C-alpha cells in the first residue's frame, strides 16, 4: 500500500488543527479588545472617546425583545463645538446573535479628535422596557471577523480532511 497518503494527511490534520486554534483564540481576543464603550439606552448620554479614528456603532438587546430599535434616531455631537458627527448608515446592517442577545451594526462614525461627545436618542417610548438594550462603540472589526470565519472554515476543513484520509489509510492497512 502507498504510504504517500500519510505523508500529507497527518501534517494536513496537524496544521489544520493548529491554525484552527490560533484563529479562534485570535478572533476572541480581537472582539474582546475592540470594544471602546458599552452604554445603556438613554435619551441622552455622554461619550468619552480616548482616541480618534473610525468607530462602529452597534445596537444590542436581549433576544426576548422584538425590534426595540425601530423608529429611534441618533445624534452625536462634539461637546466642544456642538458640531454634529455624521453616522454613516450601512446599506445592509450586519446582525449577530448570541445566546442571550442580538447585536446589530447600525453605522460608523469618524471621531476627529479624542474627547467628550454627547449622544441624543429620540423616539424612545415610555411604555417600552429598554433595560436590556445597549449601545456599543467598537473599533472596526467586521472585515477581521469575516476573514477569520473564512480561515476557520478552511483550516477546519483541512483538519477534517487530514483526519479522514489518515483513517481511511489505516483502515485499508488493517484490512489487508
């Protein structure tokens, strides 16, 4: 029987597993360090940005609430000069679901200067309970997540392929 199968299938499985573990750990680290601010949903909130640059605005709510963010309007102003900071809306907002919550990428803002900003939300309804809702500001990480997901899929496929091909080879040897 040809031993070339083991020469590529075992290293493929090992490389796939190592790459899979590295990508998963790196993805978790990236997501955990991307968060800049996590705030409750209030009519008016003060935002303290410690660095300038692009920032993504996410809306997060518990799974049991149905579309609490529809009909809300957001305005961010620089408190130094009361200049409105535009929120670039996404054509297709990205949504991610966890066990307890749903997160929606609402848009992106450009913080020109680190400092204090104000966030005003209009459209909040008195009869709705917004206790489980948050506004989260993060560094942009959507592309990183997509690339990691692709890498995890490919490395997981390589791991599975390597293990299956090694097992097929070993079963053939035992059968001979």
